[in-house]
C-alpha cells in the first residue's frame, strides 16, 4: 500500500521547525477527523518518507503529540490516535490512556481484555 505524499505540507525554508510543521499537520488531521480515534499512524520510517524529513523529526512531533494526549504510543504495536480532543473523554478513558502511555514508556506491553 502506497501512502500519500505529504512533502508539499513541509517547508524546509520556513522559520517554523520541521517537527513543528509535522506536529501541526498531524494535529490538523486529528481535529478534522481525517485521523479518527484508535487509528494507527504509519511507522516513523513511513512518515519520514511521506513528509521528506528525518525519523528524528517525526519522532519529536509524535512525542509532543503524545505528551499532550493526542496520541498514545504502544511499544512494539504502534502509535494510535488517543482522543479527538484531549481531556474531553471520560475520566476512565483519560486515566486508562495515561496509564497505557506510562506503561508503554517503560517498555512494557500490556493488553486489556474486555
């Protein structure tokens, strides 16, 4: 499957840092609904190719989005959209997302059966 080319969304000459431009673009896709809750983002390598930037740029953008609650990173599983608007989910969903992010950052893989 070929991913869409997003190189035209990034300006290497703009004063805004590359990771900030990727951050803005991904956040825009989440807010617009182009990326829905629980959607899996492409790998860092795939996104780097899409945007024409390094994996470090993609990693920084994802870290910022995850830190703000937009994304959740599950080690070995991928990066997923957590909420359309952080803080707007139920208390249970927010707590579970925070716990999952904390556990994943420690390198632990866990599953919730339900």
